[in-house]
């Protein structure tokens, strides 16, 4: 399975609101199938973006180390991990790895 497919795998998302002090709440999100892939904060959209960055960076690190991330289900055919990586402002290294593998760039 190539990097594009691995980044298109849908993982279960856990979400919870946590009261840190009386009347003060934060959102905690996690991909429990990717150990250690969690994020928390006040604004749910920001927390989700942070979690997605972590997911992509974790999968790329595993692939670069010659290891596969958990593959609990098939990749989504409609996913565009290159767009997601660029939208999240990930490093040029991640974008370049994905861009080099797009069908139009294969010869």
C-alpha cells in the first residue's frame, strides 16, 4: 500500500468535552487506532486540524521508517491527501512525498 492510500484510510474519531475547571471546557479529540494521536483545545476546528496534522505526520514517519500504520479498513476512494496536507500547512517534505506519487507525475 503506498503513502497516498495509507493517508486515505478512515480512522475512528473519538471526541469529548472535558471540564478542566468549573465552567471551563476544552475539546479532546483522538484517533484511538493510532496510539498517541490526540489533540485538545478550546476551538473544535483548531483541535481537528491539529489532530489531522498529527495523523499525517505519524503515518509519514512510520512509512519512512519502513513500518506500516494500523490499517483497520480500506482507504477512501474519494480522499485527496495531497490537498489535505497542503491545506494543513504541512512541511514541503510531506507534500513533495505525496506529489511525487500522483498519477499525473508517474512516467
